[in-house]
C-alpha cells in the first residue's frame, strides 16, 4: 500500500514524520531517512493492529495539495 507522509523539522532537532490518513501514526529520527524508516515500521504495526482488530484499512482515494499563507495580527 502507498500512503502520503509528511516530514517536518523537529522542534529541537531531527525530523518528525507522520501519515495523515493513519491518525496518530507518527515517528521521528535524527535524519530524514531515519525518520522515514521509523515511520514505515510504525505504519506496519498500525496496519497489522487494524487487521487483527477486524477494522478497515484506510485508503487514499484522492489527494489535493495546497499551501496557504495566513496573516497573524
């Protein structure tokens, strides 16, 4: 299965990676590569738990990307 993931700079150091469609599935690492490897492992466990519990596996039907600029007063 293929999922969209997002990688962000960590607040203090390293990187945080997460998969928006798998709510709460987040991991981190000191490098982007490490954060993605850790997220892949977390996603695998997440999906296995869904299967064991008889719950549906989320799928991405369509994607739309947008960047918004927000003014702060």
